[in-house]
């Protein structure tokens, strides 16, 4: 039995607590153990406590001396579009010149430009680029990501992306949670008959995804010009019947009712929510929906319209923070950067942001019993950061403070 003892953390940020997502004041309770340590056996956390107590139980263990650094659970990124080909540098430059997201999309940029590149790429090329992205996440202290399809928009190309995600699970240390997002945009070839594409998603894509067990979740971009409420409901209902759990891109560009639909369908999450108002917040609360907030996309698009985060927390919603990593509107894998934006622009405290990016995110992916906190019985997924206080991760921004990252008790970054 391989044993590892992590000792002398200035703060062992455990997030130990109720075995459910944290809400309200609970989001500020981080369970910090000063001069903390943990004992790990065969990739699982066996014991946590003050370093002097852990040291007594660690005679046969390999010692990792944190040397007065912060030790955190590995970040859990609950919303990414990690598999794609190419980049969107042209979109980035046009946005810098003042063009809007809608103008760029109308001119052939946006999601569609990435779809064309991803369709043209073979699975090997996609896998190699995605492995590079995976290494970026690990270097930022993230150990689990949700990854969506959505840049294929044909049966074969959507399956190709999901199969790449499955290979990434086997070929990188990063843990992946796959989501089918065939309903990301209406393909150009179906613009005049969008219902034809909806039928393709429901009758051909979803059954194949379910049969091959390529995804745990189904997501829909519920937005005017993409998939309206009725079509989003139709796709989500079909997915639910096939055993997929639901996520919904909701109210990003307009208050179109996506959050209310998520509540009605008892979706696991509603994501974005920049335009969501009181009714949508109430519907999410009634439907047991976790809001996944994506400050990176608001920042990257040059907007100042951040979600009503304080209202959501005060309503008792178990808020999640994620990167929305994608080539167009949030080309960042850095959860520490998201913490900084959440604290400076969304009025979250550093403790709330920490909870939102670890334990709450883990529960939103159905993995709260295994990851997201440093507690006995959970996987030893954790990061050591080169700072003395966890608040420094949001305070200092624009560079990496990651010292080392461990997945299942094995060091995966140097």
C-alpha cells in the first residue's frame, strides 16, 4: 500500500462539511487547518489534521513538505468547451476594434468558424490539441473538468468530439466529465429549416450518444437565434428520457427564459445567467438547479453585465464558478483568474469563490462524494500553491502560483 504524507501546509483548505452543495453562509466556511497535513493511502485521503498528528501516523509514508504553502482541493471546472480545432484570433481582433459578438457571428465568425475547423480536423489532431489544453488546466491547479461537444453539429463530428473526450480520460491525468452539446448552434445548412436539425439531434445524435455511453449530460444553448424555449425543452426532454442529466446555457445574451426552463425541467445546472432576473432565480431555487457562473466570458467579451451573484447566494442557490474555456468568448483555463474576476466584479468573497470552484462544482457534476474537498475517503486530488493564504489566489492575478498538482495521490505537474 503506497502512502503519502503532506505536512506543514500554512493552510490546509479542506472544505469539510455537509455532504451536499454549500449554500448561503456555508459558502464561507472553508474548514481551514493551520499547519495542516493529510495522510494518503493508495490515492485516497486517509486522515487529515494538524501536521504533528499526521506525522506520528506517517512512519512508512513518502513525505511531501508543503513548507508553509497553501494546500487546496483540486479545482473542479464545471463548464468547458475543451475539444476544438484552431483558434479565433480574427474574432478577438475584430472585437478589439468594437464589433459585437452578434456582428462577428453574422460575418461568419463565432461558433461557426470553429465548427468548420473542427469538422475538418481528424480525431488525432483534435486529441493532440486537447491534450495541450488539458496540460494548461493542470498547471492552473484544476484536476477535474466538464467537457462539451458542440463544434461538430453533424452526427459523425459530434461523436468524434465525444470519443476524443473519452480518450482524454484515459490518456491524461485530468478527469473528464463528458457533456453532449449538439444543440450548440443551427448549422448553416439547416438555417432555413431549423426544426430539421432539432429532429436530427433528437432522433439520431442523442440515441447514438446514449447507446455508446459517450456523455453523462446533455446541454442546450437556449437563446434567441440558437434554440428557443420550445426547441430547448423538446431536446432536453428527449435527452432525459434516454437517461442523460440536463445542463442548459441560459440567459447569456438576453433574458429569454432559459433559467425558468431549467427550473421547470429540474436541470442539474443553468449556466451563464448574465441576463437572468428575479423570476429566473426563483425558478432555479424551486427546481433545485445549481447556477454555473462564467465570469471569464463576460470579461473576455468586454461586457460589464455580470450575473446577479449576490441575489443568487442570498436566495440559497449553490453557486458554481467555471472558466467556460473555449476559443471564442473565454480562452482561459485559469480558475485562479476566474476567482479574481468573481471577487472584483461579482462581489463574491474569496471564500465563496473557493467553495464555488471546488465542492459546489463537484456536486454539480455528480461527484461531490469523491472530489471537491479534502476529507477522509475522497480522492487525493489537490494542489499546492506558492502562497501562505488562500485569498492570495484571487488577490494576485495574471500569473500562476501553482507549485504542484496531485491526482489520485500522484504528482502530475513539475
